[in-house]
C-alpha cells in the first residue's frame, strides 16, 4: 500500500530510462570532477598553501611578474638576476602557457571581485586542470569506446597516482596544464579523424597550440600523430577523413606553434619535427595517387605510375633531408631526444641530463606504485581494443604502447603514459563489467519472461549462448563482478594512500618522524632563503649547485650564478669545478664570477639524504666534462665514494667537503656515536679539522640543512 | 651681554667641532694623529730632526714607550690614531692591549705604519713585517755589508754603513726633487716576499751587498745577496693603507742626517747625506700628503639623455664620466693624466676605452654598447706606481632588443610579403571561381562528400 503511495507521489518526477541514465552520468561526472580536485589538496591541509619543489618557484616568480608588469613586459623580460653575468631572456626561453593561464584565472577572479592572491591561484591551478582532464578523459573514452568506458576512464584518471604526482596542489609546473592539453589535443584529433570534419581538425590545432605553449612534451604529439597516420596508411586505412584531419591539424598547428618564441622555427628546422613534415608530404603523394587512380582506369598503367611516383617522392624527401642536415638548416636531434630513444645515451654523453633523478630509467616498482591494478588491466584493455579495431582504438593503442616505452626510459614520462593507461584500462573494466552484467541480466530475463528491456547489443550477444549456459554462470559472473569491484576499491584506497603519503610533500619543507612518533618539521630552506633576503646586499651573488637556483631567486630575491634552467652547460660546469677544487683554486673561480656567498645543502645532522655531498659526484662529472682537470677517480677510493677516514685526499679537501663539514667535527649528532658522525651516510667523517681561508661561515640553519658562507675579499696586504 | 657673547662663542666652537678633530677621513686623507712607539725616550732626542719635521707639517705626535701598559690603538671601536710609527725594534711584547694582530688590524682598517728595525729586531717586529710581505733576515746577528758601495768614514772598517742611491723611479713616492746625495743605511736586510704583489723596493742594495754577521767569518754563502736585498720597502695595501718598512732605525737619526757622505769609489763628496730628504719625502707619501687619488661621481647616460638608466639595450650609445682628484696635502686638485681607462666588463672587457679629460678632474668617454646582452660592469682599474689604486665598478644590465624594436619591414623580405599576399588573393579568387563557375566538372561531389566542408561553404555563402 505504502509503496504505491510513494510511487504515486514520485510520478511527476519519474524519468525515462534515457533521462535517468543522463542524470546518473552527469552526477557521476560532477562527483569525479570534485573528487579529482579534493584528492589533490592533501598537501595544503598537511602543510600550507605553498609552492612545491624547484621549477614551480620559477613559474611562480614569472607569473608574479606577469600579473604585475603585464604581458608585454613578460614577453620581453630580460632577467639579470639569474645566470650571472650572462642573464637570461625569460620571455624567449620559457613555455608561457602555464603563466598565462594562471594570470587569466587570476584576472577573471578579480573581475568577479574575488580578491585572491596570485599564490593561491598558482597553488590550485594544477588540481583545477586535473579536474578538467577527467572531463576530457570521459569524452575521449566515449569517442573510442562508449560512455561507460568514458566514465570509468574519468574515475581512473581522477585518482591515478601517476598523474597526481605532478598535479597536487602547489605543484605549479608545466605538466599540470600540459597533460590536460595533451589529452585534449589527442581527443580533438581522434574526433577529427572519426568525423572528417575541418572544424574538429581546427580545434585540435588550437589544442596543439595550447600544448606547445605549455610544455616541451608537445614533441610527443608532433611525433605520435604522424606515426599514427603512417600506421593507418600502411594498414590501408587511409581515408579522406584522415587526410582532412591531419593536414588541417598539422599546417595550422605548425603555424600557431611558431608564435611561441621558445619554439620559433623549430617545426621546419629541427630534426625532431621532420617526421611530421615527411608524413605531411606523404599524405599529398597518397592523395595525388588516389586521384590518379580515380582518373586512370588502367591498373597496369597505374602500377607503373605508382612505382615511379613513390620512388621519386622518397628520393626527393631523402635528398631534401640530407641537404638540410648537411647545410645545418635542419638541426640534428637534441640530446634529450636521443636519450629517449636510447636510454644509455645520456649516461655516456650528457651528465647534466643523467644527473636529474626524474630522468633515470624507471624501476618496475614505481610502475606498480603509480599504476597499481591498471598495470594488468592495460594488456586486457589492449586485447579489447584489438578485438574491435577502429581508427580510434588504433590511436589509443599506439599512444599506450609508445608512452609505455617512454615511461620505461624516464621516470617522469610515466606522467605521459598515465592517460593512455587509464583509458585502455577503462576499456577493459567497462567491457568486462558490461559483459558480466549482461550475463546476469539475461539470466534474469529468462526467469522473468523477457519483460525487462536489455540493451540491443546485450540481447544480440546473449541470445545464442543463453541456451547452452552453464548452471554456475550466474554465480561465476557474480563472483567476477565482486572481484572487479574489490580490485577497483583496492585501487581507490591505494591511490589515496599514495597521494597522502608520497606525493603531497612540498619538499621545501621536510617532515620526519621524531623519537616519540611525533611529526618534526624542518623548515630550513625557507629559513636560509629569508636570511639571504634580509641580510645580504641587494646585488649579492649567490653560488650554489643549480638545483637551488630557482628557489634562491624566487624566495631569497638574490642573483644566482646557475639555476634549474640548465641552458648553459659550461657555466654549470664552472660551478661544479669550483665545488670540486681546492679552496684556493675555487677562490679564483669565485672571484672571477663575483661570487659573494656560497650556499650548500647538508644533511649530515638530520639524515636528509638528497644533499650536496650525495650529489657531489655529479658536480665532478659535469665539471670534468668541460674542464678535464677535474677527474672523477680523484674523488673515489677503489671506485667507491666515501667521506670517512678512508676517503680520497682530494675529496677530503675539496671545497664542497669543507663547506659541508666545516665545524661538523665538533658536533655530536647521535647518542653513542663519536662527534662528526654523519647521519645521512652513516659514517664518521674523515676530516674533522677544517680550516677555511678564503671563506667564512655566514649562516647555518637550525638543523644545518642549509649552510651559507661569505667569500672574503682578497688579502689586504699581499 | 657677556653671557650672550659666551654662548655665541660656544655655538661657534661647536659648529667648528668637526674641523677641530683632526682625524683621517675621506675628505682630508692626510694623517693627523700619530702614535710613536719607542724603546726608550732617548730616541726622542736622537731622532729629533725627523720628529720635528713631522710636527712642523702639522702632525700630532704621541710618544709612548712600547711597553707602556696603557697602550691602545682603539677605544670603543674607534681608532685613536691615524698612523703608527714603530721605532721599537727590540720590543718582545707591546704593553697594554697592543699586539701584532692589533697592529695588523690597524693597517687593515686603512691606517698607516712606519716600521724600523735594526740589528736587535725582535721576533714580534719581524712577524709584523712578514705579515706585510717583507722578510727580515733570519740570522739575528746579520747586517747588510757592502765592500764596494760603503760610505767612507773615519772610523768604520766593517763596511756596514752603506751609501746607497738605488732609488725607485717614482716622483710620487720620493718627490719631484731628485735626491742628489746617497742615503746612509746601517741595519739589517730584508727581502720582498715573491708571493706579495704589493711591496715595492724603494731603496735597494747594490749588487755587491750581502747580509751576514760582520763579527764572525763567513762559513757558508750568505742567503741574501745583491739586489735581492731591500733596504727600504713600502707597501700600499688594497685598502690604500701605506706601510714603510726598513731594517735601519739609524736611517732616521740626527747623526746620519748630518753626516757628510762619500761613497766608496766615487769622487763626489756630499756635505750632507740624502737621508733627511729621503725620509721626509717618503713620510709625506706614507702619511698621504701625496699620491692620494679619489674618484667620484661615476656616471653614465644614454647619449642625449640626462637620467642614468637602470638598464641598457644592446647597441645603445652611451656616455660615461668619472671625476678624479688628487690630494695635494691641503686641498683636492684635479688629477690630470691621459692613461685612465674604462672597461665595459662581463667576465672579460668588451670595451676598453681611454678616457679624455677636461683638465678639471672630469674624465669622460662615449661608446656603443656591444651586441651582447648580460650583466656588465663599468670598471675603472687605475693602478699607477705610488698612487692610490682606484678600482671602482658599477653594475649595469644590458638587455636584448624588445620584440617591437626590430625593423618592421625589411627590404630583402619583400618577396615573402609579396608571396603571402598573392597567396591570399589567389585563394580568394580560386574560391569564388570554384564556387560560382558552373562550367567546372560537376564531379566535385567526390571531394565534397569526403571533405565535410559544408559548414565552410555555408559561412562563405552567408
């Protein structure tokens, strides 16, 4: 009785199935959108609303400049505070997409009378774009498979750690918006290929433009898309839709990309972009042949014509490429590109690339960490894709496979692979769950004598098998379904755990567990940078290893010799040489660079392991790469790197060692250990009696993590 | 009435107070307050000519024994003296708060020092000298002996009284008037530390001199010989503190000032030794009565502008100017020279230009900023023998062209402009012909069907 009452009451609100489905879909998407945002806020809650790590400080500083001085000053900004004395043309050497985006959001908020600080905008830009990415993932999934796959893709990507690692609140880096742009471009391109519409091609060109303006990873797009087109050509899937999509996207995208100063004429002049151009010309040849075939009815004649044309086209292309390369018009591939294709290349040739931890080859554990169940859903998804091959699924397969390869080469490229892995896994999840539910439902239907309306596809597929179904099929499907939900819920908990534990640390403020299990905060970096800001002359020049350059200029507001924009290897090598020389030799180098203060990071007291002593061998290698007087074996004993009594004599007396361990021999760091016990390396240091001649200690932070030394003027009487 | 007069006088006195305290300062670099440390007060009379000449030049001499327990150079962070004369060679320890570190700190704070040793020189004195880049002979009994250019005198037979005329060639240090008579020297030798670039030998020994004990026989070859021996050296520290070091306290004595001198092997006999002139002139230099330069008003402007810009652009034309004055002992006179240069410097000088002067102290040059961007410095690095070294620098960034500072149209690019405009026009014409000409083959459905250009047609047709 009561049930009929409620159903009567609800009658005006009763929706049709299609409307219901739409409502559910929209509300799921809204929830996912919010989830993607809030799961990235751990760092803000744990610490504070602050910018993380190294590069984001530069981005923050430039955004600040952009909002204060306007776009034209930003565009023409010559920064005399970094790379002293060379300076850096900021406007021409960065990807402005991120800063412009943040500045626009900032302007919009102020227009709407929200008086937010630019820092808050910067902190929250990455989560905001992550939310947008979930929407794109939904549409992309819908395009390549169906709405179900789209929804699953949106959910998976919203919490996937591989993406969260670069998009937590405060991680104000190019990648934050670039992954959105990357996926959006791909989506628009696939849409253009599927519809053959110029409008979508145009849209994908603009998506590409945004991507170029935001991140150097656009090179992946401009190589993957031609590769995809090539594969379609070879597999005989050439169509007019493809022709329109690729040509419009390539030509317009190229012209738009040239507007970014940092990219300039690279699209026509650099080796990395030549594949796209080659495929473009190949398309024209294909089109021409197609037309000739259409005009000629004689197949034999056409065969001959085909042979001649293809040979000529290939020959002309090869000659053009050869002449271009030899004459220097087309620049050869850069080291970074080489190191992607050959993972050992950087290690042997470019220490400055190999020295960055995020450029190391990926350990399998970090795949597990970042993808969790997606790692084995991925092959399953590939299986489904191959089962239902279309232009769109071929694209996602290629995207998945190439990006997985790159993710194996470099840790940071897991980020690029994440959307593909999520999409392909979503196909696997969606298809499996759909099949299973269809199975369950069709059983029910037999019992209920077909009153419910299944989807047409479900009906068709199940009809044949239904009659010979095993008795346990329903139970089996049920069990599998529960298994799938169990896995997915595990995935959700894993993702949340990883986000809160591993990826929400700002790394500028360090946290450790104290002796009683309480949280200890080391805020030494900011302490040091504010000391610099308040206690040194306005034009003081700070020498440090390049990792800290951006932070010193952004937070300390002082000129640095080198920073994280590693554009001048010689300059970095000079600093590396100074750090690995004896004090008097280093003094000459520092004098020639007008250095006033030297800053080193030291973890011996706190046990902070990514300090300068542990990075020191890279300084030696990078310095030695340019100045052969610095030799790596001088700092090693039997190929072993040590800082205790058995260390190499040059190691014990080089500037870095002296600055790190100055007066450390007097300090007892751990109960029951001798004075001068280095907790980061677990040894007693070898040189406890360090005397400085040309430098003097200016400041050491409360936990000794940052030590600043003043360079003395030359001896007055000599 | 009387009270009013008094108060007026009081205010008058107060207002002139800064002038009344004679102390070393940038505006009047000559020293005023000099502390003289002696081994015993008899030196006051035996070296009275030298001291009186200082007094007559306006110096305020404060004589103290070297072991006076109230000795102090500094009180409450302020230096009490502008210069120090150490005529106490045999002192092992100074009295009061003074020690070698305090003396060196005094010098490093820009004050001057005259140090004279003799055969009885203590380690303390030798240490101070060593810290200034001058090494006295280790052998405590050794003296400078010269069997060829000794001074002929009635008594001496050991040739330790040396007549030397090997002066440094510098009018700034030794004055314009040539010192005719040789300078008499009796004391110990020192050598200049090779590592030090700031020490100058003002009076060198002759090639035949050597340092050994005159009383004992030579058992081994002497360590210091010939012109490696310096008799009088001066140091101008990087902060322009001036130091004079000599191994002979007798050099300043009344006795040697008055002695007639004849150098062995020379027919000329001088009524009076050159000591008085030499010592007076060199003390003028040490106490900054001569050879002190100052540079000020380092300025630069873009040609045609008065304001000093915060940044230049590459290829800008700029004017650089600086004023240089020389202290004459009483007032600042314009310094006139034709060898002052300015560098436009970034790791190495990109522009090196000799400045021209107007004879009134103003030096100027104009040049073009090089076609290199970066953080440059205007650098003046003027080091001339005897003069205070001028090294000034001023940092100035140089930026590249802004995006709208390039030429908008280039003649050589006209073919490209032409090409792009004709392409645009061609496309337009082609579009019209293609859309509205019925004589074209009607087979465009082949294209149309695949291109999906309908929306474009619609836009054009609107």
